[in-house]
């Protein structure tokens, strides 16, 4: 593999190109993460140097999809951190169950494994019929994967164990149909999802929610952008609603800290006022 080290000035030039030509703003993503992933992409796709990479990205709009896939990390699994989902089931859901209608936002949903985990949880809690799950991501390809409800069969044993540890009450395989090397999840779950592209950097609030989840996305943003995104979530969350972040993310030291109360040790905060 080609070993290159892209510098800050080159990254700025590249991100300026992308913003000007395609309208995607990555300027406030973590510089260390961006540089690491650009270096990796140049090596993987065997560009001679940074100039060749930049020129290709400018001249071939189709390559932008590849760039977005590499820069926006899509690592996820069903019922990831089972204790987190068990806490949703046993503590958060009883609090929002009294609402006549429940709206949940998965921001940065990746390929949708956690969105389907949420739908299953709602189903088993008797809440799916009056719920709507908004699944959004900057990458249109992963949004389409979420919409399809199709996942690799090989992962189902692992997901089934996560589901059991999260307090699952049914046979996990009852939620999908296996076809060769893949599974398709039930329409009953998909019908309660709205899947759409949404850019946390530039797009605004679009509804009021009782629960917002954005897990392991903020760690790729600079501090200033983290604050703006948290303000977006705050504007989108009703009073006494819940905000769930990733294991390395927090509201501590943010401007919202005083208005939210963390729920035990889980990365879940409740909006007090």
C-alpha cells in the first residue's frame, strides 16, 4: 500500500472543493479522523499522490460516494451494548409510553441495525403501533440499506445473543425471513420507519421527539460542531424527553449540561427543562 501523509493545508483545500462542488461540509469534522481516513482511501485506491486523488474527486462526481462512505464511519450492529437496550426497555419506555404518539430519531443511523433493534423493542413493549422512527444519515446509500431491511444471515447468531442479553422475549428469528445468505426483516417493522438523508452539519430540526439517539457520531466532530449538533438535538427534543449518546460521548462540559440529568451510568440524559 502507498504510504502518504496528507497535511492540514491539503485537507482544507480538498474539503473546500467538496463544499463548493457538491455542497457537503466536512470542515468541522475531527481533523485527525479526516486525515487518517483520507490517507487510507488514497492507499486503498492506489492514487499516485494527493494531487491525483484531489483531481479525481473533483472530476468524477461518482467518486464522492466512495469518499463519503470512507469518511462517515458506518460501524454498527443489532442491540449493540445490550444493557443500553435493556435500560430503554425497562426504564425509558415506561416514561414515554403515556404519550399519545411517540416519535424517535436515530441520527446517523448507518445501515440501520440499531433502527430495527428499536422497532423490535417497541413491538415487544406494546408501543410500535403508536410510534414512528425517523432514521437519518448523511450517506444516501446507507439510508437505502436501512429502508430495505436486508442484512447478512451470518450476523444473526451474534445479533440473537445481543437480543437475548437486552431482555428479548421472543424467538429472534421470528422477526425476519431467511433467503440464502441474507435475511429480510418484517414489513411490520419497516412500516414504522421514515428513512431520509439528513446532514447534521447543515440541516435543521424537522420535528419534536420523545427520544433521540446519536451514538458514536459526535466523536468524529470538532468541539464547535459537537455543540451545534447538541443544540440541534435540544431544539428537537421535547421537555422530559431522552437523549442517548455513544459510550465515549457526553453532555459534560457542554452548554446543555445543567438542563439535562444523566440516567444512572448509561449514556442517556433526560431533558429537565
